[in-house]
C-alpha cells in the first residue's frame, strides 16, 4: 500500500503543477481520474497521503469545481 500511496501522491503533485501552469484541461483530466470510482474506493491509500498532498488535492478540486458554474 505504501507504493500505491506514493504513486497517488505523485499524481496529486503533478495535478498541482499543471494547475499552477494554467494547464486546466490536463489538471481536470488528472482530477477526474483520481475521482473515478475505481480509484476513489482506495480509502486506505488516500488516508496514507501526506497532509500537504491532501490539502493540494482539496484546493485544486475546489478551484476546478464546476457545480457553481
């Protein structure tokens, strides 16, 4: 599970970099992948993320949220 958490953290960091580079399409694609049903069921893996990775994920998710659009 440690390896899975490392890879998940890598994708969260990549998504954060894409967002900072204003590559919103790619950041949204990564976020959609992370929020897919198969990945979202990995609760223990998400719990193993660092606080900064979780904060980054929540921050980008909030910024890319289209429900209020």
